[in-house]
C-alpha cells in the first residue's frame, strides 16, 4: 500500500510592510518557492511594492486584506 503524497504550502506574510520584505517575497515567488503571499494593503510601503505582484506566477495564491 502506498502512502498518500504530502503537500506543503508555504505562505510569505507581510508583503507591503517594507520595501526589502516585499522584494524578498517577490524574489521567492518568482523562483517558485512560495505557494501564497499575504499582503498588507494598509502598510506604509504597499503602494510602492504592489507593482512587484504583476510579475508573479499566475498560479500563486495572493491574499489581499484591508482592515
């Protein structure tokens, strides 16, 4: 009997908190190392970092929350 495959999902938090965090998360996502990204849309650096999301793979799950 074979064991079912295990799936590991990796989510990077705090995209938009600082430019360095956002660049690091974007680089990991571009390399296929992440399954999801959570975004701080009310973070002080969100507006300057949001454009980095346009370059991400289309199958990456992105959570955008405001509040």
